[in-house]
C-alpha cells in the first residue's frame, strides 16, 4: 500500500499535503496501541493543520498510554481522482493506515460547507457512509466542534456527537469505547453506553415528528434510559485544561502557520448574530503565568517564528499588555513575533499595538459589522463610529497603512440607510488616513471593505430570523458596489449569496436535510467551501430530488413558540434569554457587556463556571 | 558553519523554500548561536549551496549557517540532529572563516543518480542512453527564469553511464552547470523518454554529490573543496 501511495504522490499537484512525517508527529506505532483514533478534518491539509482544536485533541489522545491518534485530511480533487483510479483508500498521515481500520473516526465540524467532505472521506476510507448501514466491525464515527450544536443535518452519518468543549469528553468517549472493544460489545450497545456520557448525542436513539406545515412537532428519545436533553460540556479551569506543549510543524505552508496560543475562551460582548459568542460562554481566561509557560515550551518544541494570541476577542484579555510585554521580552532574542488576531475596535488596543509593532506590522482588521448606530444596536455590537474613527486614527498614526473593515449585510431590520452607512464608514476611514500629516503617515493606503451575508445560527438571538432571499441579497450587493465605487481607495469584497444560502439551510436545518446532503454528494458535490468546486445547480437538484424546499429553512422566519431542531440541547444559554435578547434587538435596545454585571444568560445555573456572575 | 546534510526520500516532495523554513525553525529550536538578519521580519541567516528540485532525494547537500560566535563542529552536528525530523540528517559540520566565499558561487555541477524501475520503459531508456551520450545534441523544452525554451541539453551532461541494477537500471551522470543554469533530472528523463518514444518511466532521482570547480579547472566534490 505504501508503495502505491508513493506512486500517487508523483502525480499530484501538492504532494506535501499527503506525505506526513512532519516535526512532532512521530507519535507511536499504530499497531502497538490498544485503541486507534483517526482525527479527520473535512477539508484540505492546509486548512486542517491551521486548526487549533485538532492539535489540542491530537495531543490529548496521544497522551493516553493505550491510544494512538493519527490525522486524516480531505484530499484535493487531483488526489481524489488518482486514489479512485488506483483503488487506494483514504489513509492517515502518520502510518498511512486505511480509515476503516481505526476503532474511532472523529470529525471536527467547523463549517457547514464541509459536510459533503465528511461523506466523501467515509466513502473513500471504506466505511459505510450512512450510520444505519454500519456493522460491529466498522469504526464508531463521532463528531464535535461548533457545528455540532445543530447536529441534525448530519444525523444519518455520524454515530455520536460531542457537544461543547472537547478536552474532557473526548477522553471519556475514548475510555468507554476502549472498554467496549475489550468486551467485544455489539455496536448498538456501544452507542447506548455512549449516550450515557454527559454531552454525547446519539442521533439514532431519538425520533422526530413533524406538523403538517413541516415544522417540528416533537423530538423524543426512543429509549427511556436515554436523556431527553443533552447537556453541553464545559471546561471550568483553563489553567488545568489540557493544552499541547508540542504541535506538528508542517513542511509546506498552511493557512495559519504559527503557534496559536489560546489566551481565553468565550466572549462577554454578546453580539446577537454571533454563534461563537453564545456557544463558548462564559469567558474563561488562562493565567499569564500559564501562557508564558506554554509559549516557552511551544517555541522550544516547534521553532515557530510567530505566536498568535488567539481567542474570540483577544483585546479583552485582562492582562493583555503585560502578557505582550513579557512575551516580547522573553522571545526578542529568538526573534519570535507576537500577533493579535480578532482585535475588537472597542478594546484597549493602543498599548498592545505599540507592543506588537516592535516586531512586525501587518494589516489591521476592524469589524463594525453594520453601517449605522441603529443597526449596531440591533446586533448589540457595542461600537460607535467615534470609537472606530479613533482607532483608525491610532492605527494610521502608528504606522499602519492597510486596514480591513468587515460588515454583514442582510442583518435583521436592515434598511437602505444601513447600506449607505457602510459606504460612509469606508469614506471616513479614507479621510482618517489623509488627516494624518503627510510626513507621519505611511504611504500606500489600502482599505478593504468586506461584506458577508447574514446567516441565522442556532443558539443565537437571531436563530428565529430568516435570511434575505438571494434576489434581495444580490440587489443589496449591487447597491453596495455602486455606493462604494464612489469612495476612492476602497476595495470591496463580497460573498457568493448562493453559498450563504446553503450555509443557512444547513445551519438551521433538521434531519430531513441528511437526505439532501447524501443526494448532493451522490451527484458529485464536494469541497463546496472552495469557490471553484461549488456547484449550486447540483445542490438545487439534490433538494428537488428529495422533495425538500431550501426556502423553508433559510428564508422562513421561525415562530417564537416553534420547537427548533436543536432545542433538545442545553447549550448553557437558555432559550428564554435568547428570546429576550431577540425582542430587545427589535427595539434596537442594547445589552451590557456581561463584565459590567450579570445579564442572566443561563450560564449562572452551572455552579462555579462563570467568574463574572458569581 | 558549513553543514553537510541528507534530505531523505520521505522529504523529496518538499520544495526549496519549505526546506529552508523547516531548517530555520529547527535552528530556532536549538541553543546554537545563530545569526539573524535585521529589519521588520528578522530571519535566521543561512544559505544552501544549490536548490534541490522537487522530487529529488539529496544525499549530500551543503548549507552555510553563519554563527554569532565560534562553536564546536561536533557539538553543532549533534545539536542540530537533536531537533531535525528523522528524514533530515546532518552528516558533518565544518567551521570556515567569515570571509569564506558563498557556497552558491562555488557550485559547478552535480553528480546525480536515477534509479529507473524495471519494465519495458526502463529497457527502452537503457537502449537509447548510449545513443544520447554518443550524440552531440538533444533538444527539448526546458524552463528557465526567462521562460520556456527549446534547449540542447546534451552539453550539460559531461559524463554518463547506465547499468542494470537489482530492480531496473541505475543511470549515473555528471551534470555541469552552464551560463543559463543547470539541468533538472526530470527534464533529462523527459527528454530520454521522448527519445525512446515512450510516454513516461517510473524512477527516483538522487543528487549524490554537489560539485565545485577545483583550482586546476577539474570538477571536484564541493565538500572536499571546502575542506581543503
């Protein structure tokens, strides 16, 4: 087999995606472990290796003395066809073992448009694609990650989902399945035992019923022993939570080729469109000491030249300046630079900017998300135009000449005035640059203005909202293009509305979308997240073939009293709170950052979890 | 420090820039007194004697890693090997004076070996190879910095032989660099396939030795040149 794989590598465009043997991946021999886990990332190597969650779980599983974890990625189209031609099944990067030989196959769900890749990877790995067709000798297929918060569209393919923080539940799942393997328990029994672990959802043990209008009537377990509600898992203390001290270092360049140091989890801001902001509550910080310790170990074990301080809102980390200062000092000799992604404009960034620029200057990203104060209040983005302009001024005075502005279009209650507001902010950004005296500013202003399309997400206050129809989105994009063409020096980027439409369908979809997904894959859909591989017409054919109307999911406002497909999950934040937030949004009423006082989102029900509301 | 290393079979698909980044990261993992460049994006100073084309195994590669202060050669080898992945291996290191010429300027050619997998294609190549060596010309498409050109590649090959091996044939040749660059093993193999009127052949290429021009004008091993 290995020889056949080597032959394939001579034929493909980027063989380094498939060769493995990177630094820090020489784990343990596949055959010597009692239990094997294939960590599958349903996208290409470059995307997969940029993902922090995979590195965390990879190190956790490999630290178990009895288990081995290897990585598997989605091959690119050239490799896919070569593998099919030569009859080479999907294999792991480390030992090149066929996927079906693993005991557990685990997928991370980061993005709706990677779902077809899961089907393709299972198929290519020799595993029955539908869970109902799997037998005792097939691997148990599990999944986790943010998209597992609405697992229903994947219910026909995944045996068990893990909801919430993965660090602890993954060990419980692996432990349990290892015990089951020793006892040689049949598949049905293994699945039932899995369902007894907190945070684990086994879709085959639940049954939905629908009203005549297509909405959900009931969603119940088929077995009295199976919990009616699946509770999300939380890691309480980030300092004791596992974090890798060594990570694989790819040879070939990947998307985020650096050390990603997760400085905290969660965000206190409460933006109403943001799923991560709701899913990852409450805010839990790693201590400065622990972060310094981890970064020393990681630089020592990887030799990376950059550390990115990552979180949903790094500017909110309570001792950011001190952390930057300490890391800069520690690593100046080794010329390791520190970068801050996802800076929010309302954070105290000036000091941190001054720190990071000592080593490196890159483009700065700001996300006002909406063009007017009214709409920013609706989405609870607590940022004012004044804030933004002050931060832009700081940046341009501080030597930056390239800024990116992120907006969303199609937000609930949006009007023409909000689109005009986007163009207005872009114009103000240009003005802010020219307001800096010529000698002081760095030449070559670049303002990039990106507008994505609003996608309603489960467990957000906007989970009930409809997405604009594609015709409306297209008209708005046309209008924005027209407005922004009048602003000199601004580049406008927009998203393909048909991709956003499908994202919405799968984000808020239910079990019936599993058939559509299967049909789309049969028709040849895969790598849909890549523009050049995305075929909208095939997707529409799949919906038609299955008699499912995508508009029902994407463009229909859901009733406040409707049973939603993900209501059986207790995500921490309560439905009551989400509804309250939704109602406030319609009045353009803001909700305070929860560091200023508890807003009663529901997390306070879990004792000892939220430092702020206690 | 001049470092002789091996870029193993498993790494043959890793390109020149990727290899450079990998070695720089490895160096950062060591306690070696390396030097950094100045500027906004400081990087570790190092240079290769000659870039190795993708797909070729490097049996005897050379690079120069300037040191901030003197360092024991054996300790250097040991320390760098400690952090390198298994398929990259330092054989020897040697201290040279600061004013030592850049390796790149010394390179004059290389000795390559191509292991051709047994089969009809291999037999045909073995049949035409003596013909190629005897002729003065073989024109083929070759990519250079200035674009794709029809080039006579025969003058690049100053020595050549082919012999039967355990599983196919071993083709050995000396490739001399010329004013417009060097000759990649893949280009030579494609030309030989054309000559043998076959579509392709299965093979693995190795660069066994990098050559320099000696004081007498003869090609000699670059490592030897450095050591003299």
